[in-house]
């Protein structure tokens, strides 16, 4: 079956009790049991909830995974995946992941004896050298936030698997519509459903999708033991969001290409970061690995002053963190999403004070471009 058919039907069976076509919000903390040890498979809502179960089935199917788990946020999803490693284990972390992911490793997991190294995973030779005898996981994000560098998921998976090491990919920027990491050998996919999967900027959530039965059993055990579950209402919202994922991503991709093209020609823009541009260093890889290039575009204005002028002059684009919603959002990575990354590291990655990031929404693209044009001039 095609992607949209799966998006609309997987997990979305009519409700057994009433026939409701839309999966109901099962807003309950517990379930009546018929007798001692006899129940309908639901005992307590941290452990099982039908609305969450429907969403878990849905996104797992979209990623081509056997198992899926919905979490209270993207960060709690990532944290749960990191509970597959133990004190004394080493993790290779892409050097340009989401700022919160770096903070989780740097400020939290490091307190529990989990070692990590930041590695530029866009270069396979770099990656080969980073393995240690105690390496247990490679965690990558592609394309990266906000400079959009692309990692070859098949190459990373081959290198890691040759050493018996798991590969995790944060697929938030692409969504399963534009990129399906498991098809390239990735073991575990992580999402912030807050972004494209929900798509309407009205819910915070996370997701883990994977095929390995033993790892899935542990992730499920952690989900129940720690309890960072997605609520029934948020599960409903994300399930509603994924039904239109294909049409939304097509529109984000279409608008993203046009906005990137406009910026690339603009005299006040020094550089544009977008894998869809032929000038992008990994354009060919992005074409092979992704079904499109998406709606995330970053550009260099040259200085903090120039960036501020743009960010404070836009009228349609909303100044704010986050991404992946239907509305265009504009942000300043150095002071917002990447403030927790040390300044030297930011500079090295190209996250300068003049860098501006846009999450291109699905408004009429002429209006987005007109807004950026007036803000730049
Ligand atoms: C937002 C984001 C996260 C964190 O997700 P939350 O839902 O905010 O906890 C992780 N990775 C990427 C790429 C993100 O954009």
C-alpha cells in the first residue's frame, strides 16, 4: 500500500465499541477488570492506552518498523533510546545534532557514566576512526539543524554494523514521508512529533520506531517504568496530523525549494543552506536518500545586526523556536535553539551570529517570499 493509504488507515480502525471512524480520546487512567487476572488487555493507562496504541501502530507503519512507542516529547524519546546503553559505554554522536540532544549528553547522561564523542558523520573516514572498544551506539541526525549537512545513512549503518554497533537516526527534519532511515539499515528512528508529524504547532511529543524485538521490548519496558508517555489527547492530535503528512510534506518541500531559490539569488544573502540547491555539497546524496528536500532553509546575513533586522522586520513569518508547523517560523539558531552549544563549536559548525533559519510553512509561497523580500530590504 502507498504512503498516504498507510497514513490514513494504519492504526485507524473504526472503534470496536461504537464504530467511531476517528479513534476516540480514551481519557481514562484505569480500566474495569472483569475478574481477578481477567481484563481486556488494558489495566492502567501509563502502561496501555488505546489512543496511544493507535498512534504507535500508525507511525511505526509509516517508518516501515515493526514496533513503535510514543513519548511525552522528542527529548524523552531520545532519553529512552539512550537507556539501551549503560555506564561505561561509549556513544558516537553526530557533531551537529539538535541543541537539546547535545545538552542531554553533555549535562545529563555524562553524569551517569555514558561516554560520548562528537563526530562529523558526513565523513565516513572520520566515523571509522571514532569507534572505541566500548562503543555501543552511533546517533545521527540528517539533514542537521540548522546548516543542513547530510549524512549517508547506508554508509554509517554498514560501518557500525561491521562492529556490531546500533545506529539511531533522528528523522524529525524529514519525516517518514521524505526519508525512511530503516530502509538504509538504520536500527532505530527517533522523532520529535512536535514538528512535522503533528504539523500544527499544538502538541509536544516524541516517537521511537524500530525492528529489533529485544531492543523494542526494552524500550517498552523503559516507557512503562519511567512513564514519559504521550497523553491520550496528544496521541489523538498527532494521529490526526499524520493523516495529512503526505500532502503537507509535498507543500513544505515545494515552498522550501522556492524560498531557497529566492534567497540564493538575493544580493543581501551571503549563503543559503538547503540540500535541494545544486550548490549544496551533498546535493547528490540528498537526492538519493530523500524523496524531497523539505521546508527547512537557513541563510547567512553576515552579522548579528543584519540578522536582527530580518528577524524583527518579518510580518507573516513568526519569530519563534520550533519548526514543522503549517505556519512559517523564523529563528536565530545562535541565541535560540543552539544557545546551549559552546560558542567555539557553534562557529566551527557555521552557526554564526548572522545565521537565520526558516521553517517554511504551507502558506501561498508568493506571500512568504514577499515577506522575506521586504524584511531583507
Ligand atoms: C525539536 C527537536 C527535538 C526535541 O523534541 P521535543 O519534542 O522538543 O522534545 C529533537 N530533535 C530535533 C531534530 C528537533 O527538531
